[in-house]
């Protein structure tokens, strides 16, 4: 068994931008022929060529036998039996959720947001298969100078704490090097 991965367990991989967290998460499951790769990012085609290129690069790094699922509805996917899961990533999922709840323009955090986060965390905790999830660690940088930046940073910090508490293993990637947290 690869260090950091447990059968029928949950492994959370945290890190900053370009820290190597996605590559490490994929390496944890590299020996698996079949993996359900849950892509939470918006699909390309919204007029952002840089984002489209990121999505293309991520897809090109996956083995052809891995199934890609593009969704922001995580609880049903986490509840399904089957091959291992890789969720990349919870931070993009949270941004989409905050979009859905109009948090940015309204400058408020609605009650519905907390309920959806709690449902995803509970689904993570109860996931019946080996699962690896990626999330950004944003709390070690500059304090954002906008309400939306601070709200996202704060919500993601709270989400990461809940995911970590519900995980069997937690890794932090720093400059491409994995550091075991739990």
C-alpha cells in the first residue's frame, strides 16, 4: 500500500497553487486501473483560454482507463460503490457553490451554503470506497483586500478543517514535497 492511502479510506491532499498536490493525488492512485476522477472545475468554453488550457493539461495527465465525471454535485458521487475516487478539487467546488449562492455580489454567506458544505463533508466521511481529494490551502498567504476574497479564504479554511477531521490521511504539499499531517 502506498503511504498516505488506505483501503476504503479517505486521503486529503492540501497545498498552495502549483505545489504539486494534483500530481501527488494522482500518484496515490496510479496503480489502480480504474479510477473515477471527479473534476469540479467549470468545463472549458466560457471564453477563458487560460482555464481551457489548464483543464486540457489536467485531462492529458490522466490514464485513459480512468473515468472523468464533471460535476459539482459531490454527495451522490461520494455515495456510490465502485472504483476509487479522486476529487480535484474541493476549492474549485467551493467557488462554484459560492457562485451558485450569489455570495460574491451579495457579500453575504447564506445559510444554504453551510448546509451544502455539511452534506458534502458527511458524504466524504461516509464514502464507501478508497477516495483521494485535493484542496487548496489558502490560509498561509496574504490577507485578501476584498470581502469576496476573505469570505472564500475563510470558507475554504473551515471546509478544509472539516475534510481533514473526516480523513484517514492528510498530506500537505510544499514545493512539490509531501509532508504528512495525519
